[in-house]
C-alpha cells in the first residue's frame, strides 16, 4: 500500500495525492492510503464506507463542522504524474480536487484540538452518476455520520467563497406529428416544423435573476438537444427538444417543474432529472465567512453542497483552484491558494 | 443453375422470380437465370453487364421502346417463399417489382416480332445507393444499349400510368452559436434556439403545384432531421436542420437549389444531394398511353424514369402492384393486374 505523509507540506501532499491515480470507480488505493493515514491520528475516529473515508473528532464542542472532498477524478488525459511549475501543481485532479483534499488532510493532521468538532469526509464517485456518489451513499445509509452545524465542500473556488448552488431540471418537450413520404409531404404533419414555437419560446425567454442573502442566482433555460428524423425521405412524426433549467435555490423542485410546464402548456413535458439547489445560508455561516475573509459569490453550477442543504446543513464551496479549469487536461492549482486555504481554515479552527 | 420457364403463365413466372432471392448485391443467381432464359430466345441479342441483363430485338422497326425492371429487392422480412392467396401473389418483391419483371419477360418470350424494336433491361441494385444502380451503370458505360424513342419502367403503379417524377434536393441548413455551460448559459449563444426561424419558415412555406401536360406535380419542402446537442449541461453551438425538397420536373437542379438558398439567405446551406426529376413527356408517349387505356397520373416520388429523361428518352412508370405496398413485409401483387399489364402491352406490340 502506498503511504501518505500528512506531516509534509500541503504542496508535497497535493502532489502525492495526484500521483495516486483515482479515476471514478478506481479509488480503492487512494482510499486505502487516506484511511491508513487518518487511523494513525489518535484524535480521530475513522469509518470506511465503500471507498469513502469518514474521520471525526469527539471533543464535546458545542458546534461541529464537516470538511468534505471527493477522492475521484475524471479520466486521465496525459496529465500524470504531477509537475510543479510556475508555482502551481499541475496534473490530473490537482484542481478538481486533490488540492482541496490535501488542505483538509493537513487540517486533520495538524489541528488535533479544534475549536469545533470536525468531521472529515473523503468520498468516492463524485464525477459520475449521482447514485454512485459516496456522499450520497453516506447520507442515505449513515446520515448520523454527516450530522453537523455547517459544512465546507473543498471544491475549487479560487480560494474564494462560493455559496449555495442552483438547482437542475432536465426535461424532454415532445412535439408529435404524423409520418409521410416526403414525396407526399402534405399527407403528414411535420413534427420538426411544429417544434419552431418551442425553440422560439426558449429564445425569447428571459430567465430571472434571484437575489438571496445579497447574492444573485441567475437562472437559465437552455435547449441542450434537439432530435428529429426517421429517414431522409420521411416526414418525421416526433421532435424532442431537451431543455436544461438551472433554477435559483429558493425555488423548490416542484416550483421549478411547474415553471417549465407553464411555459409549454400545449406540449408533452417529460421531466427526466430534477435536483434541488442549495440556499447560500450565509446567516448561519457568518462566523466562517468572516474567518475566511472573502466576499461570498453565488455558485453557478450544481455541487454537493446541495446534499448538505438537503440534510438541513448550511454549506459553502471553498477550495484552492480555478473552477473553470476542472476537467481540463491542463488543470492545475496555485501553491499560494493551497497555502492560503490551509492557513485560513487552520486559524478558524484555532483558539 | 435455377432455370426459368418463360412459357408458363405470368402468375407462375412471378412466383418463380420471387422464389429466387435477390436482395441488392445478391442478384447473381437471378441474373443468371434471366440471362439463360433470354439467350434461349433466337430473336433476342443478349448482353450481360455485371448482374444486369440487356436483351434486344433488331427488326429494323422505325421506333424502339425500352422495358426496364430491376431484379433486386429490399431485405427479406419473413416473406419467402411466395404464396398465392386471394388472387394475389404474396412474397418479397412480388409488388416491387418481380411482378413487373415477369410481365416484361413474358413479352420477351411471347412477342417475337413486335411492331417496334424492343430493348429489355433487367438490372441490379435499384434499392441501394445510386452509384451501384445497374441502369445508372449501363447509362454511364454503354449508353448505346439504352438508345430508344420511349421507355416503360415496370415499377408498381397499380397497373395505371404514372408519368414523369419529381426531382430531389437534400440540404443541411447549419445554424451556428457559441458553447457555454448551461449554469452560465448567458455566456453562450444557443444554436438550437436560433434554429426556430428555420423551422417556422418551413412550417409557413406553401409549396407550389406545378401543372405539366395536365398533370399536377405538387412540390414539398420538409425538415427530415434536426440535430443539436453536445452534452446535457452544454449550450449547443450548432444546430443542423436537414431539408428534403421534392421539386417539379420542370425545374432544373440549379433552379431547385437557388429556390432553397433564397428561402434561407442568412444561413449556411450545404447541398448534399440533388437529382433532376423527369418531365412526363406525354406528347411523345401519346400512342402508348392510348394503348394502355389509362389516364396518366403524376408520379410523386423519384424513380429511374429520371435516368431515361436524362438521356432524352420519355418514360413512364407502368406496372402491376400498389406502389404504397413496396418495401412492406406484406407486399403482394394482384393476379388481375399481372394479366392486364401483360395483355395491354402485348396488344400495343402486336400488329
């Protein structure tokens, strides 16, 4: 088994994590190394659930915080092993999110008596289908392990605070017609032609900008796919427009669905995916925000903070790395951000 | 080798032809049988070109007519061998177009001294890509074999006369945008949304009805495919609407293309297929039409009559079987139509 030295500095630790490959579904070697390193720390109680690892202090503090980070990466793209260049760690997962995991592991090792009890969650399968997600599985089967007053998700946020997140709705709008040979097209009803108003309505739609805790969650409603076609000489009898809605976390999934249905009352609307967003909850995170010394921004895009929100736990995204570099072959994380995240969180946890 | 008895009646001959499988590309056994049967007739000169067979009289008549029929069928659909039921021959190709081939073979065998010289063309690969089409290959390499004053294509026409045919144009209308993550959709330009006017214009378009020789060729312009979509969370940067135009044979391919381009001046239009139609040419077919005793109808849908039109030879579709049954598993040809087609053509060829 590869061993991790949590006593080495956050940059070396980030590189060590990058150099243990852990594509989704293949996290076992990294989870083994993380588990062993945490079990070596006497102030932590460690649980292993699949290839996820949970470690907790139990100091009787009045407040408990979660630090969570996923262990998996997207597939490699010629970006292993890690390289330190221009004061940045380059390599698969450096940004998304082994830099954040390194920061959390450093806190676990170096802050044995934090001012609030801590739960560290290092989990598998964040980059794949939601039902394989390690955090989802723990929430589903061992929710008591996640009980806390607040949570920090170590997703790359450029070492800033990204609060809450939008919800997601995906739906198929089905337009129906009637087939015919194109040589006698007037005998059919062209479903593709009838889809024009659907696309025009999407074009004309002006998404709302919803302000919550002073943060603007700008919504979006986009056609992400259009599919029609039977054969080159056939009037198509079906045209499916797939729409993706990103809705403000103040809307419930039910409200988001009703919104889309109301926009397309005369069509068949099949909702295929709907996940709630996460309210920023900044009123309950004021102390942490002050300690981190950054002005919160709204998170655009869905993250696992929504899983904490669903448990009633306010959570924010805070981690080193530019989120727009996630999943790119050239992803990297700046050394300065690794250090500042570790320092800010460490001082928040210190008396 | 399977032998064909051209002396048996047209119904038995149709069944014998159906019972020699000849899916496109696998016509050799049937072409062998047809070639052998024709070579046994002393009044015919026979040429074999690939799996196509051409047989000619050379009686010095002032006029020459072509009878043409394809030997191939679409793939079998559990509809072999042939069955005679309810006064119809059922089975693969019975309608499209072994019934018509049987009629032509019967004429070849029973009318040794026709009133006009005859060229029989039994050809391969009509049901597949145009460049494999046997008639196309003969026209391309041995056009002298097709020289004639008129042609009869034995396509199923319900034993009626279907004259000329529409031309075909297929084009891709490309709408471009700019990709973005759907969580920040306003940073992109949704190509699918921008395709709305293309589809609306197709919906609003009123195709023309062009009358030629008293026959109405109704045109059509149909979206046959719409394709957009990169991923479920990406604003698509391209939407392609494929349109299929069926244009009156009085329009040249150039005019047909200009028509479509004029309708979509602001979009990229990529023409992928364009084939001219065939004028009905009834003024040059009056004698034949009178002999067949049917009122000509316009042919909607493209057939190989257009290949004869391109050679300057007026041609019509005339054969047994309901054209709407072509390519269906349940295709059949009525005995009554087999007999009436044989009788009408035989009497046109007899003094």
